[in-house]
C-alpha cells in the first residue's frame, strides 16, 4: 500500500489515510471524511455564534443595560469635559412654552463652539449681521425646542473657554448634556452673527473659527465680507453647507452626510466625509510667491467613500512673474462611486498635480485650457477614454502667441496609458494628471 497525500489538517481524524481497495475500507474512509467535515462546520458555526454574541453584548446589551440603569437613577449630573472651562450658563426658568433664546457675546477673533452628550443635537448657522454692541464681539443666540420641559434638566448651555495651551485665546459657547440618553427629545438652534466691519472695502478677519459639534447640521451663509485664517469644522452624521466661505486653511469633517458649498482658499482645504457625496465649487488661489517670494503648494483634498465627488474649480495666482502661474495639488478619492472634476480656468505657466482615484466608478477630469503637462490613466484597456474637443473649436492660445494645442499618446498597456497635453512641443511641461479606477472608467476631456 502507498500513502495518499490528498490534504492535511490539524485534527488527527483529518490526517492522510492509507489507501485501501476493499469496499469496507472505502466506506470507513468516507465516514471519517464526513465526520471531519461536520466537526469543522460545527466549529465555524460556534465561532461565528461566539463573535455575534460578544459583539451584541458590547455594542447593544451592555449600553442598553447601562442606559436603563441611568434612567432608573435619573442622574442629572452633567460632567464638564476636561479640555474646557465653563463661564456663564443659560438660565431657562419658564415653565410654559419654549424659553426665550439665550444670548452670548464672544470674541470674534477666535470663536469656538462645542457640544457633548447624546442630547446635544441640532443646527448651527453662521451669518454676518449688524447688531448693537461691541464690534469685536460675535453675537450667539441659542434657542431650544423640546417635547417635555424636563429636557432642560439634562442639558447646560454655557460660555466656554479652551484649556489647551495652544488654543488659550479660543472662547465661545458649549452645549453639554448628561452622558446617557433619557426619554427626552429636544433640538438646539445656534445662530452665530459675525459683526460687519465699518469700512466698505475691507473684510472681517477672523484668526480661527472652530466647531466640534457631533450631530449638528452646519450652515454657513454668504460670508463674502469675512476672511478666516483658519476654519475648522467637525461633526458627525450631519451635512455641512457653505454658501460662500473664504479662508487660508479649511478643514471640514463629517460622516454619513454630504458636503456642499463654495470655498475660496489660499492655502489648504480638506473636505472629508464617508458614505455621502461631495459637491463643491473650489476656487484655489496661490498667494505664497507674492507674499513670501517662495512658491508653496496650494492644495485640496476631497475624501469620501460610497459617494460621488463633484468639484468645479478655478485656479488663480497673485504672483506677478510671467514664468510662474502658481503650484496646485488636488487629491480626490472615493470608492464605488464617480469622480468628476472640472476646471474652468487656470493661470498660464501654472503647475497642477492632480490625483483622482476610485473603484467601481468613473474618474473624469476636464483639463483647463492653460494646462501644459503629462497625464496617466490606470484602468483596464476598454475603459480608458480621451475626449478630444479640439475639432469642435480651435483652442485659443492663452498667451496670445498662436501656439497649437497638441495631444500625445505615449505608452498603451493593458492596465495603464500615458501621454501629454501640451502647447506646441511642450517645452514647459509641468505637473501631472493621474486618474485611477479599479474596474471602472477613466476619462480625460481636452
């Protein structure tokens, strides 16, 4: 007899057996193999059941028991987070109808708005308005709606100040609730009115504007007369919409909700969400060379998952050199959704590094007429496309020198293709456009 090397297993019963010729021996081998398979299936089922039990215990059962215990105790203690200190709090004493809105005045140079606890839910709206009072103060009005007046026993609305050594100047308003979920429903509305400057030709400059308010919808009205040096917005499960915002640096973060709006940025902008779309107008302006004499990238990051990205961009520069049009870096990433990036205009001699990546979706970019550089598409051969619109209208040379718009194709492989979009022979090629789609389509519109 010889050994049959069919498979191995850690179970002794699943070790290779001796090959036999009689029927009884074959039946015995089949019995052993079936018994081994049954034991493996039972082990997998028990393992999966144990995982489901532990997950349910930690994510559902224990929190539910804890919430029930807290409801039984009816604990009204509202813990103060360690990173802030409290000032004056709203005193809502009325017992009929909704209480009058609470009003606060905070320094407009570095306002901050925070919320803690499961009852801190609602909307924050930022606008600009004339109001009586200090021109260096922002007026904050907090109103609340609820089903039962007892809701106010579980929340506090107070002036807050940051304890962070690097953010000592930040002060604003915080909404804090008990850390457990009573059988109470309510919703806050926070209206922030930034003061208007007296001079008609100048903007209200704000050094820092920061929010950290989970479950709060954020709405920025048309703030054309406001300039933020730094705008940092963080929420969860709530959309963010900016009618018009202008800043040096912008960081917008949410989850399971879209990001919309118009953003004029001189430095860096990051728009990050998940399981939702990003649909924005991006106006990126290079000011580094004019301010410091040193070229620095003006960058944008658009990140999401399971949601499309749509951005229309204008690139500009304040530089005066003829051989410098600004340096721009743009990244767009999603999964199982489309990316569409359109460029209306860009400076002559600009440098654009663009990367767009998705899976099971389409990645498309409309190249600005001023672009002069290479491109790369990473996708399967049938799903790569270059749309040439030069036949519809003769491209006008942005420099006025009557140069020809030329489209090159270099290497074409099964998974990658590259080329260039240049004026004349492309002596001044700069930057790179890179599109990637796993099992999706890539398109460059010239």
